[in-house]
């Protein structure tokens, strides 16, 4: 997941009131001047939580002053004195906000959370003050209306066009009265989105399952039990065990715990984490968010929030996105029914006298996997030591495709001791950027995995990318090896695909640089990079037994490949159900009014045609962080859409020689380095030679379009 930090607001401020918000920033504040560290990396050794608020407020005021200077200029608008000046504005705010939102997501504390809530009104007012400034819009519109006669470069023309379109989408053409209404909507929405994020973080921590009897954890490894004991100690529960929750519905421990009652308790803790009727219950918050988004869309001239959001996406409209999902629904639903029947048969075969439930799925699917493919996940883990995966897998693949090399930097300060930093170099030795890796789960970290920037690439500003990858893997107990699952390996490759998209940014203007692209395009490079985890050149290079140094046996590799489409109805279906749930919420009209969350969710899931009883959605409404706070509203379909893009692109690689530097350079030149300097459909078509089709995606899932399974290849 690519992280897009959200801004928040509590009350409305006028532009004139806002201009008084930021006090002068003391020179002692670590954000007062650009960082002197390599690549202008944030000086986390000097930054205290209390430093962010004054820097953010001062940064907002400084940018408003810069914008005022643009609008008060007596000279006629030009690209340089208006559009480029906008691109150059806000440097203090960007320095502070990119560090702030990065740490809030990955290592928050009470001061940071209070700052996030307290500064919400300033963030909302700041955005509106720029987007709804009539004098600024008049200058932008003058340039836009004469754009073909200005002699602009293609990138400049794109930046001008997007600036105009974004201001229109933000309400620049509204009447003064409607602008006031819009700002009220924005203020309340950003307040609620911040509240949702903070409630969910607290609910996820409080919802962890506490187990008193070690026997109830039978099936977990000694290392996993030790980690649960450590988690309990950290909460003052010495002698007990705590299974912390990850952000998804299903939890990793459900695949191996033999005690069915404990599995059910863990599933229930996850399923109801934000529905306890307490201060952390998110349902009232999200029902209000959904209504406000529908009202905002109507004000801006759109039928629904989905229509508003998808206007500037690759899919372009909800009908295209829904049509894409419906093409997948029939074959995936058929596969889910087959998989459920197999698991029920396995339950009966092993003496179970009960019907399959969601908390049984992972446990019995692992048994079926072992029976059908002789593949035991515990057999795999010794070959996936996380540091080896990173350096000899993720980095190695990037070297073989793009010629990159990496050097560990221990002199760059970090925001948490477990974070690692690497400098990235081009094939010719020139520095490309800086990478942070923060992999271990913490109670003060948002769930899931993501990528974002501390510093954006821009030739205009003379900056190179400083990027971070964040995960939520279970940290081993002291003295234990850092072993991860193959799913975790794929996550590492995925997030580094985002990082490559950011590292290869080659733009003049920051607004179109790197991963500043549409939701249904930004996941394409990351989904694509997952394919290299199993590449025959890459896998043996990193999959080495931590005990004896032996390379993963070919027989085990063959098992992984043969099992690669196993359980695809479940794994893809739970994401597809979540995407359709998201689209249902955001296809509401303003006239529909406020919804009862439980009733709406039940109706929406039933309408998908998927087996949501046995295969619950990856996220319920109440803990769907992506769509309520992380910028993926009406956009969760993007993960499936970009799987289609990546499957088509990987087919191109397979047809043209696979992992070669020449192919990597072509992908870099035509996709990874383009940012948003051109429209997505022609960009993809130029690389792939055709528009994307669902066939390669269904093939990756092991399915035919009619719902039948693709016959597996014979084992070697």
C-alpha cells in the first residue's frame, strides 16, 4: 500500500484568519532550515514531538505568504511566475509535514496524536485557502485558456492542466456561498477522518487477544509464543500471552493454532475490534463520513462520491471499475465454492463434526495445502530470514533489473531504533536516493504495510528522493532469528516496488513526481515487483537456510509454484469483496441519507455475489482504514485493477526475455520514471503494446473466464 498522508480539520477558518495562525519559527526548531544531512533527510536525532506543531503552523503561514505574493504580482501571469512559483512554494510546510505524517503513522505518541487533532482546522483551512483563492484561480485559468500558445514543454503543459483541473475539482468554480459550504464539509470530513484513524489505532491495540494458558496456543512455534509472551510483558501482563491484531480480518496465527475456541476468539477479536460500543467504536464516525462525502460530491456537480473520485483515475468512472470487478466475480465465486467444499471435506476427514467457519479457513486450508502440495509453511520459514530477504532478494532483484546497489548507512538518524537506512546508487555509482525500512509491528504503529516519502524528487527544487517502507511483521523474541513467511516476503517486494517508483522519479516539478499518480495506477509498480520474489535467478539467491546456509531445495520451490494459485478464491475474493463494499459506500447519493452501518454492510456484501459467509471481506467497514482515512475511498478496487496491469506487464517481460537489464531499463524509462507526466492509459499502452485485459490476471489466479480451474502443470 502506498501511503498518502491525510490532512484534517475541526473548524472553519477564513483565509484572513488563517494568515495569523503561524507564529515565527525559532531558529532552534529543527525544521527552520533545510536539513544538512545527506539528501536533506529529516534530523530525527534533533526532532522532538513538540517541534512539529510550530513548524507546521509556520509552514502554512509561509506558504500562504508565498501564494499571496503570486496573486498580488502586477505582471501578467506566466508559467514561471504562477505555476512554477506554486511548485516552489511551501518548502517549510513540506519538510515538517512529510516527517510528521511519517512518524504519526509508524511511531505515534500522545503528543503527536494531540498535534494531529489540534492542527486539523489549520490543515483544512490552508488547503481551502489556496484551492479556493479567486485571484490565484484567475491567473491559473488565464494560463490554462491560452495553454496551446505558451510554448510549454510536455511536462509543463501537464502541470498546468492538472493545476487547473485540481482547483476546479476542489471547488474553484463554485459560488462564494457554496465555497463556504464546501469548506465546512472539508473541515468536518478531515476531523472525522483523523478521529477514525485514532479510534481504530486504539481499538486495534485494545482488541488484542489475551491468553492465559499456553496450551491454548498449541500449534504456534516456540518463537511465536515467546513473542506473544513479550507482547504481554510490554503491557504489564507478565505470565500471560498477547496476540496483537494486524489490520486485516484474518490473523496469521489462525493458520496454525489447533485449539478451535482460541481461533474463534482471535477471529472475533479482529472482527469486532471497532464495534464494542465504546469510545473506540468507529461506526457513527464512518456513517457521517459517507454522508458528508456524498453531499460534497453533489455540491461539486457529481452524482456520487465514486463519480467524483474516479474522474481523474485510470478507470475514469465507477461503471468501468464495477464492470471490471464483475468480470472477476463469477470465476472467483465459483472457485470460492470449490475451496469451501474442499475444506469442509477436510474437516470431516479429520474427525470434525462442525460446519466450516471463517476462523477455520486458514487452519484447514493449510492442511489441504500440505496434502495436495506437500507444502508446510513452517518448512519454508527457515529459508526466509528477513535481512537476507532484503539484501540478497529485494536488493538483488533491483540490481539485476536496474543495476542498483545499496549501502547501509548507520550515520543517518532514525525515528525508532529498529529502523534501517540504506543509500541507493545507480549502476554508474551516482547516488540515487535514500531508503528507510521499518518492518516490526508496534502498538503505536498503524496496521498494514506502506511506502511514502520524507523528501520528494524535483529538479526544480534540486532534491532527490528520501523514501520509507513500513511493515508490520512480528518481531522475534530476543536471540531468535528474524524469520518471516513467504507472504511477508511478497509484501517486502511489493512495498519496494513502490519505492522504485519513487526512486526513479525524474521530474522537474514535484506535483507530478514519482508516486504522485492515481490510486488505480500507483499500485501497478508494486504489484509488478512481487513477481520477482519467485524468479529462478532471485529466489535461490536469498532463500538460504539460516541454520546451515543451504539454498532452498528445488523440490520445495516447485511446491511453492504449484501451490501459487491455491486458495486464490479466498485470497483474491476477500479483497474483491472489500473493494465492492468500498464502492457501495461511495455510490450512495446525498439523498440516501445517513446509513446504519451494520445493515448497509450486510446488504452490500450480499449483493456482491461472492461467498462472504465463508470468505469475509479483508476489511469490514468499521476497520477499513484505507477508505476512511488513507485516501483510498472509492479506490480500493485499485489493488485488483493494478494486479491486472502487473499481470499484463509481466507477460510482456516473459515474452521478451524476462529479467534483463534491457527490459528493466525499458520499464524504468516508460513507466517507473514517468510520474504523472502523461495520462495513464497511453502510458501503459506504449509499454505493453495493448490495453490491459483480465485474462492474464485470471491466469495468475489459476482460473479461466468461465470459472473453471486452469489445469495445473505436471510436477517436475
